[in-house]
């Protein structure tokens, strides 16, 4: 019976294992890429909102030393917060500047599911006197 043609059961099982391993690898790469794309979209949207808000402050030309927060008029689920602090203690030549930390986040900051992700932008603006 040495002239018989066909596959052994062991050969078939090994080929199934190899194909399954390859498919699992491809599916893992696909899910990672899909997750990265979603994160990229979120970061892009948040960066556009941060840019919009910082342009509002730059349009005024000055900022008050304080912490303030609010929501975006068109997007009720997106919130912003700004923290402006004087640079005067760090040097006299910087006394008319504020360091500005502007953040944007989605959802309620006091949610029971945990704190929302916040994205921040740091810059310097003239202090309102």
C-alpha cells in the first residue's frame, strides 16, 4: 500500500494549526489598527477643540489669572477648562505673562465610571491687569 496517495491526519491537523495561527495574527493586527484609528480620531477632534478655544483667548489678547471651565456651544458633551497662573515669581521680565493650561474632555467629570480622558495644551498669554 505504499503507492497510495493522500494526506495523513497529522499533516491535516498541522496545516489547520498553521492557518489558524496566521488568521489569529491577522485579526490581532486588524483590531490594533482599528483601535489606533479610533484613538487618532479622538485626539484630532480634541486638538481642533483646543485650537478653537485657545484662539478665543488669543483674540482677546489677554487672560485673567484664574481657573475657569465651560462647555462648547455646539457640542454639549464636550467641556473645556483653563488654568492660568502668573509667571511673576519666576522672573521680573516674565511678570506680564501667564502660563496657560487648557484642557478639553468628553462627558461628565464626576461620572461614576471614572474620570474622563483629558487632553491638554500648554502655552503662554499676556496677563490681564
